[in-house]
């Protein structure tokens, strides 16, 4: 990333990378934030595998939302542009109907270590 900024004429407006609680490149996210580059995270649901994680399910119940919403909100609170993908029509509707809420620090910590 540093090398890219050293020779590019136009600074990138965003970087796209996989991003979810089981795959976090904090150094890349921090670099982007420090240099005014948006970080766009794909696969925020861990390719669907995190939807059945007990920690995620418990936090979803606590906030009366579905597990996908918890994972999307986690990304949002990490200041990451979140781009979930699904081929399931019901999940697509759930993702489109996402309503922001706040995860407290205990939730954020639990999700990080789920």
C-alpha cells in the first residue's frame, strides 16, 4: 500500500478486501483510514458460515435482529463499507432491509473473538 501511494498519480478512493470477524486485516484498514482511503469489505457474513455462530446468534437475539444484521453492523462500526452477497432471495431482502443499531463494546469484543 505504501508503495502504491508512492508512485500513483491519483490516490485510490477505496480498497476492496475480504473482511469479517474471522478475517481481519486491521493494519490494512488502519492504513486506509489514516490515508483517507475507504475500505470496502466483502464477505462480511464469512461466506454465510458466521450466521450459525452461537455468539452472533446470541447478540442478534439481544438486539432483536437477525445474525446478518449483527455482522453488517459490526463492519459499519469498524468504519468499513460492507458489501454482503447472497443468492438466497430471503436473505437478500433481509440485507436490503438492514436498519442500523448500536453494538456496545461488549458485543464488539465478543464478535471479534467469536
